C-alpha cells in the first residue's frame, strides 16, 4: 500500500511539474497542457484513495493496475506528441525546447503504480479479512478427551483432557 501512495504522489507532483521547458526558464506545467495533467492529477488522487479504502482487498491491486495504465497511456501519448513536435522543430528548436521533468516523473509514477498493483498480489502485507465462519476456535480441542497410551510409559494409560495430559494414569484392562 505504501508503494501505491508513493507512486500516486509521484504522479501528482509530475502533473503539476513542467511538461515542456523552453530556454531553461519558461515552463508549461502538465495542468496547462491539453488538460491531460489534470487527468493525471485526478488519477493520482483516485489511486491514493483506493489504496487506502481497498488496502486489505485484492480489488485494490487490480484498480492500481488500471489507474496506472490509464496514466501511462495519457503521459506516453503526450510524450510521443511532444517528441514528434520537437523532432520537426529542427536542431535549434530541440536545443531551445525539451520535455520537462514533470512529464517524466508522472510517467515513472504511473509505471510504478502498475508495478505496485502487481506487487499487491505478491505481498501479504494486509491479507483479506477472515469471515466469522472461518475463524479457528482455539477453545475446541482437536483430540477428544479420553484415555490414551501414556507417551512416557507404554504399560500405562494416561488421561488426555482435550487440551493436555493430566496426572491421572491407569493400567490397561487385560
């Protein structure tokens, strides 16, 4: 669950970070860029909420994977679109404008969220709650009370009270 929180935090920071920078001083945040940054921010908040609400449920893992893949799709689309535009801008355009760290951080956070979802199934941090009917009653003896062969002396019987051996012994009937 902690991994999912860190991943969703990376997505949120990346959504508000620069997705495009120019001349090293001008930046356009993900939230300013075609609304995809806002979608990534919403997905990150949703992932954090689901990670908390479904922390002991396997559906949380599937949800992390789905949200992470949605984020990867949005960020990869924007990254590809920016790379294509920059490749058409020529050498001077590529020297002045480049993809900002925010888009990369959001992309890494989304990929990490997918992996956190996969890890949700592998780790046993919070196992699903046990239903009332499945609880083991420790007060019910596993071996019924009765006379059994004494574990220390084969010539005697010893009384088992259902929980342990007593001091009562007897000779077996001949």
